[in-house]
């Protein structure tokens, strides 16, 4: 019950101000956010690489309100690519982007987001890596998939994300599995109405497995974004049945969540990519992490109250 309430709060400016200013917030935020600046995230990337993990880097921020902010988002990612190049880590580190941060919701947002994300995808390709387009709320997805298709004409490794809770996703999965895309499958983290999305966890999990099967049987590269032990075991079995080798799919988990499992899967020879978020505009990302696990909210409340 708490999840939808927290997700509603994630859209409230009043709550944003309250949570951001609360004493004790930083301590909890630090569990999920790897740093505020590129300089702070670099040691985390290096440490992950040393442990045999890959990363996908997310400069947090979304729902911007001016074209200048969209340009700043582009520049933040270009700065990141520059650092990855200097570190020689292009092959181990990808990037994840939210098109809302590149201007998708502004006037002529589709064109603006495409124009802002393209240079990032180009720069990533130059250092031997790629970009995945995150999935946001359902109203943004037609535009996201169209941008994904457009970018893939020149950069076929550009990835995208699909969300198991949406009714539309099995069709999207079939299309993406047939055209050889890199696709991250996740359960879905936004507050969606019953007209477009399953609301019950068991229904979402069943849909996840159906979609997983479509991706495993297709010609693309499935990226399994989940911490759910049952889904991880099912992935391994479906990959085996589909005859996929260990480098023909990968697991992805979030920084700060089930870190022991990151290492266990990597030690088993799986490609394990840690979604590593950093930056100062962490509010929306942080609230989705609270919504996913009510225990996080208790921890957060305790930490605020004891400060
Ligand atoms: P759950 O059933 O939610 O969790 C399984 C177990 O994992 C829990 O029992 C708990 O032990 C642990 N766990 C899960 N979440 C948390 C948490 N927040 N804090 C502490 N423990 C937790 N969603 C989108 O809508 N769009 C995206 O682009 C997107 N990208 C993602 C990228 C990656 C790499 C991952 C892993 C997730 C992404 N998500 C995205 C979020 C996703 O939709 C889910 O909300 C999230 O992964 C929780 O679902 P789960 O599969 O881990 O299963």
C-alpha cells in the first residue's frame, strides 16, 4: 500500500523540499547514489571494474523545465564520456539516460530529446561503449521507442528498457527481440493506472517471465534488470534452454541493492552490470527506491527522526 503513496510523493515539489532538507536524508541517499560529481563516482567505477563488475552510469535528474537544463544534462553525460575515455574504461562502462532529462516533455520535446541524446550516443560509440534509454512513465514510451529506433540506424548497440507491468510490453518485446536489440527488462518503477498496467505483484512477475522467454528466444541481447532471486534462477534456466552462452545476456542490478549477489553472479561467470546513479538531483530516483521496499522507508524515517 505504501509504494503508490511514495510514488505520488515523488512528483510533489513540497515533499521534494521537505525530504531534501531533512536531517539524516543524506545518510540514506548515500546507499543508492554513488556520489554527487564525476570525481566522486570515478573511484566507484574503478572499484567495480576491479571486482569484475560492469557498470551502467546514470546522471540523476528528470522532469526538467527548460531547454537550457536539457543542454546541461547532455553536457554532464559528455563530461562523463570524457572521463571514461581518460580512464580507459569505455569497454566496461555504459550509460543509462532518461529522455525526460534531455527535454522530452518540453515543447518539440521529441526532437529536442533526440538532438540532445545523439551526441552522447556518438561520443559513447567513439570510446567503444553505448547508451541505454531508460523507460519512464507510459506516456513517454512511444517517443522513447521511436528515438531508440532512430538512434539504432547509426548505433545499433543502443539499448532500451521495457517494463513487465505494462500490458503493451509483450508486443514491444516481440518487436525488439526480432530486430536484434539490446533490451533491459525490468518490473517497472512508476505509478501506472490499472488501464495500462498490472497492479498485482504476482501478475507482474508472471508477465516478466513471459517477456523473458520472448527475449531469450529472440535474436537480441537481453539485459535482466532485477534483484528477485526467483527471476534470476528462471533467467538462468531459460537461457540454458535457449542455448545462450554466458556472454549472450547479462544481469543488471542497482548500486546499493543486494551487492553480495552482484559478486556471486560475477564469480559464476555471468556478466553483471551495476546501475550506478550519481549527481545532485537524486530526489525522483531515491523516492522510487523507497517505494520498492517499504523497509527502506522505515529506515529513512528512523534516520530522520534520530538526527
Ligand atoms: P522486487 O520484487 O521489487 O525485489 C526483489 C528483492 O530485491 C526484494 O525482496 C529486495 O530484497 C530487493 N530489492 C528490490 N528493490 C529494492 C530496494 N529499492 N531497496 C532494497 N532492496 C530492494 N524501472 C523503470 O521503470 N525503468 C527503468 O528504466 C528501470 N531501470 C532499471 C535498471 C536496473 C539495472 C534495475 C535493477 C532496475 C531498474 N528499474 C527500472 C526498476 C525496476 O522497475 C524495479 O522497480 C526494481 O528493480 C525492483 O524490482 P525487482 O525486480 O528487483 O523485484
